[in-house]
C-alpha cells in the first residue's frame, strides 16, 4: 500500500474517562462519558480480539417481566440478503434497522437470541446465529448475513487479489504473503477499514455497492466480485 504506519498516538497518555451513573428510571438524568479532549483521534487496535456476546437483563414492558438478550452491538453493522444474491439490505444501529433503499424499523428482543419487527401490520422474527459471519434467519425464510468484507476481491484493473474470510485477506499464491488482518470501523454504510500489511497499517473506506468497493488512502481500489 505504500503509506507509513500512523504514529499519532505514541506520545499520548491514556485518555481520562469519567463514568456518569445511570439514573434509576425515566428521564431524571443522563448517562454519558466525560472524555479528555486530547484523545479525539480514533486508531485501530489490530491486535485486539472481536467482542464476544454477553447477556444483560432488559425489561419486557408488554409482560412486565425480565428476559435475557444479546448485547446489541453484536447486531450492529451492514447486513446482506443472502436470499437475493447478497445484496445490501440494511444497516443496524442500536435497536433500529435502517433499510438500504429507504425508511427504518425498530426491533425488540423476544428471547436471548431472537428479535422481532413489525412491518405492514405483520410480525417477523429472526434468530441470531453467531459465526463468521453472523446470520439472522427470518421467519419468512429470508437469511441475512453481516457484511464483514467476506468474498473474492480484485483490483479495479482486473488483477486478482485474494479472498477475505474470518477477518483476514488470504492473498493469491503469487504474492507469497501470509494472510493480512483486517478491521472494520463504525459508521456504515461507508465504513472505515484498516489492514496490517508488511508492518504498516493501511487505511481505506468500504462502500457496500454493489459491488463492494474499498478505496484505500493511497488511491488503490479493490472490488468484490463475489460474496462467499
């Protein structure tokens, strides 16, 4: 990729973070973080491991009971409709589904791994299946997979590059290079990407398309030719 690895944070001290306690109920207060303004630049930690799901308790207002649910961040990101050639279908942010064409819907958890949405007066449920990538299997037969860049990639000039799976680029044999770790940042659908290559961190922006495209900071462009 040719760009130098960022060194912007080597001299910075760890950020000072103060946690504000949550109010007992209602809107009597706010929850927030007081973050040191000197730490405003976000960098990727390519050595970190993906967050694992954990269960928290949430009130079920309709039944006035408590039920376990998956941590919402496990559902966050861009989702592809496997039932229709992996076209982008939506992004999920918090408990809201923003449809790729237009509009949005809220979902609720009805069990530890099942969500429910209301569309045109009908209820649709989806079971969350962890994996690489995770899936949402819907009650109407549709299957969504989260876009984690998985698939076969080439340069925009047609040169084949390799296959991304399990968060790594597995290069074509002619490159004689070990798999390179990738990380996707927040803010879909145009999502920041970082890749560790030759001891350097390369950065780019992912556009889901279709076709999916990564535009790197040095001007190089990758195209996804098939989702795997």
